[in-house]
């Protein structure tokens, strides 16, 4: 555990605190609605009830959950970036409809920066890409993907379910291709990422095997 996460795990939370669960940013910034002190291995720790805008109520142990406290003045900066409204404004001009379609496709197929950043290690980029396999077309998985991909709090206010499924199918193909590209780069660089793939969920393992 790095120093930042260690500090976060020891932090003391209070009712009303705003927090983000680092492994699940698509849940949004949640509010602590209840704080209890419970023993864990003989040591007191906080058990938090947090209401997330995109995931509902979650009960988390502060000692082990990777939580990040969000200061009030930072909430607006950390809010999801709406990537769709500006495209819709472009589309209002019939002459720009083709450009709007291309930009929408770019947004809906884009891989997160953490998966592409060349300044991150190949292992880190592979891990971030493997983490994308937590998304699927089953209800919540599709909505969580759409929140991150579009920056909209409620993607169904702009897209219908069928449109999201179509975008997701194309994005999932891009995700598979990106994973396989990274795995090739790792092999060519002599970097062993087998342990990362072995620890990944089933969908990621299947995609990795197909690319070998």
C-alpha cells in the first residue's frame, strides 16, 4: 500500500464527509450518512455507510476501503466532465452533423487516459485495462460504464438503452484490441504480466487468451 492510501485508510470520517471510492470512480462522490466504530482484529475501526449518487448505499470499513476524502471546494473540480453536451450543440448546425457524429464516436470508443499514458509503466497500463472488464451489459455494469464514458450523471437522459448497448459493444471491441496491444508490447519489452492476467476476472482472461 502506498503512503497516500495508507493515510487515507487511517483517516477518521464524520457524518456528512464527501468521499470517493478510488477503485470505483463511476460511483461518483458519496456522502457519509452513518459512522460506527467496530472492532477488527482487536482494533477499533470505522464502519461507514456512504450514499453514492450512481451506486446507492454502501457499507465500507474505513481501514480497508480505498477512500479519498473530497474537500468541499474541490467537489466542483472533481465532478464528471460532460463530454456530450458540446457535441450535441455542434449537431444543432446541420452543416456540422458529420463532425458531431465523428466526435461522438471518439468519445464513446475512447480508452481511459490511465490505460494509454506512455509515462506510466506497461504493468500499470495493463492493470488499468484489465480493470475495465468489470463493466458489462448487465444493468448496473452498463450504466457505470456510460457514466464514466460520457461524463453524464444520468446517461439515460441522453441515450436510450439500445443506443448505449450499441456503443458499449463497439467500445468492448476497442478494449479487447487495446489489451492485446499492451500485452504484445509487454512481451516485446520482456515484461512478464502473467500474474496480472491470472488475477484478473474471467472476461479479461478470455480476451487475453484470444490475443495470444
